[in-house]
């Protein structure tokens, strides 16, 4: 007999944006993105009350789907669940406040030891090599894709801010960013960095 908790974990939660009919069969992640980005943004925005955070959550959900696309049989409920979970994680992180002075010291408890957080030399070299490869792969992209990646990751702009700067629509920014990152991931996978 299956465990009730495990069975409940695997059940998809119905959201207002989900249709009652079975999910359509999409062949590519691009088709899923085109069909579900807007409703997922609306769903995440309702949960968060912040459009730019909703964009980030939806983008992260699509990136997670991209990593597992071949194993996901029903992308629509999977994405809604992923967005829901990411929103809950975000809310937990933003509500967690730890004050340094609140921690009581117990004389018998072991004291925290200072740990050297610096990476080992071989890890640092591997990181530098990885950064160098990412920069090389980034140079293979077209100018518009490079600019969108720079605005998103270097300038830390939201999709709507990138859209204002570039004159593109918000959905188009997400689409272009997704394809640029996918092209980079394929190229890096060929060099075995992303494995």
C-alpha cells in the first residue's frame, strides 16, 4: 500500500489558471514557453504581488524544466507546481530574519569555529576555467543576445527594465534570454563544463 504522504506529494495542485482539460502535448520547450509564460506570470504575480519577482520565479521554473524536459510528461502542471514551490521558498527566505544578538551563548555548548571558506586551489582553477569558457561561449552569441544577458546578469535588471531599455516586449525579452542561455548550455555541454 503506497504511503499517503508520498501520494499527496506527487499530486498536482489545481490553480485558477489551469484548464480543466488534459494538458496538450508539446514537442519543444519553446512551445511550452510560448503557451504558458503569460499565464504563469499572472499566477506568480498574484501570489507575490510583485511583477519583477514573478518574472524571476517563472524564468527559474522554465530553467528547471529545461534541465528535465525529457523526463517531464506533463509540463503544464509541473510548471505550476514549480512556480508555486519557488514562490513559497521565496516567501520563506524573505520572512526569515535572524538577529545576531539574539543568540544565547551556552557556556557548555561548543563555540562556532571560524572556517576557511576559500576554495581549494584546484577548485579555484576549475572555476576560472569555467568562467573563461562561459565568456568564450558568450562571444559566439549575436549582439542582441549578448546585450540582454549583460543587462540581466551584470546589471541585474528585471525583464520589464530590459524591455524598457531595448524597446522589446517583456515576453520577447524572456524568449530571447531563454534561447541565448539554451544555446550557451548546449555549447558548454559540448565542452563538458555543464555536466
